[in-house]
C-alpha cells in the first residue's frame, strides 16, 4: 500500500471517528424518552404542527444516524 493511500484511509477513519464523537455528544441529551417527552409537552403547549413534525423528523434522523455510525468499526 502506498504511503499516500494509507494516509488518505487513515484520514477518512479519523474523520468518521470525530464525527461519531461529535454526534454522540450532540445527541446525548436527546435520548428517546426525553425526546418523546419534549414532543408531548410541545403538543400540549399548542406548538404549531409543522414544528412538531420537524421535531419528530429530527428524532427519526438521529436514530438513523446512530444505526449508520454503529456500523463504523472502532479502532
């Protein structure tokens, strides 16, 4: 394997690792139970439906991102 190719692969691996750390930290407060509670509180408070829909989409996107990142091997 050439040195240049190895460096590129190592850089990509580091980018994925950094992204995973960021998303873990970013979504740490957005656990499923907490997200569901916040959405229900927003509904009871009369928040517009388009905002509720967006909150639910963010929750689904977070879950999908976690599944994708789970497939990245830890070094």
